[in-house]
C-alpha cells in the first residue's frame, strides 16, 4: 500500500515551495510517487494499491491505475495515524500482512521491500524502515490491532520512530527494523536527490 497525495500545486511538498515554487514542487511529488509505484511493482510482492488523498478522483491516480493496473482506495478522514491504521487493518482483514509506504523515499528499493515482507512472514508481528529524520519510511504489520501504534503520535516530528518503538514494546510486539533511509521533505534533501539521480544515470 502506497500513501500518496494528489500532485496539486500548493498542497504537496509545501516545505520545498520556497526553493522550487509550487508547480515544480508538485511535479517533484508526482515524480517521487511514480518512482515509488515502480519500485513497489518491481518487488513482485502481490497486489499494489495506491491509497489516495484527498480521494481517488484525481487524473494522476486514474492514469496510474490504467497504466499499471494498481488498485485505488481513498485514505478517508482523520489524522495520518488514523488513516494508516485503517489501511493496515484493511489488509489484515483480507487475510494477509500489510506493508505501507509513503511516496517520498527515493532510496527505497525492491530488495528493501522484499526484506520487509520476509520479516513479516517469518515470525515478526511488525517491520519498520526508520527514516533519518526520526520518522519511518515503511511500516508493516502481521497482527492486529493497529490503532494503538498510531494514536496520538506527533506526526512529522523527530520522535515518531522512538514513540513507535515504545508502543511496540509495551504491546509485546515482535518486530524487525530495517536499514535507515532518507526521504525528500526539506530543501537540503534536494541536493541529495540530484546526486542519487546522477548516480542512477551513470549506472
């Protein structure tokens, strides 16, 4: 499951707007979402779904569904934690572990996603991919309930990962942490993204 916002100028990547402008920031958001979608499909782990905000009607989402055959679902109401818990509970209710990723981590690879899936089918209740900024780029669950892991978290802060560890430990969850990755949220991340793209072109 990929959480993604419609690439509407002025409503996505707002912390990058001073450096890029609204349209370029929205274009970057679109590119990152497309890269994430390609990465998820390349992992070959089963059904890939875009969980869309504010809804599934944006032309970008329709194009993704048509081109790649991915499912579209609305994230629905509530804060980020409520929406994430809802998505993961949906997957668990369908009878399989759920892997949830954002759309702004260019360092994500198919191998990373396969490692996460392997952790869930080999005895772990949860798997997390920490982010350098104190959050995480991936979370997967193989058991319920999800809600206690996501309620009353200060989303966007540097304490998200540590608070999540505390919740997992207090609930006696068995979990695996993957390598720490980085995502694109701030102007200083743009240089790193440019370097990554240059390296990819030279390969």
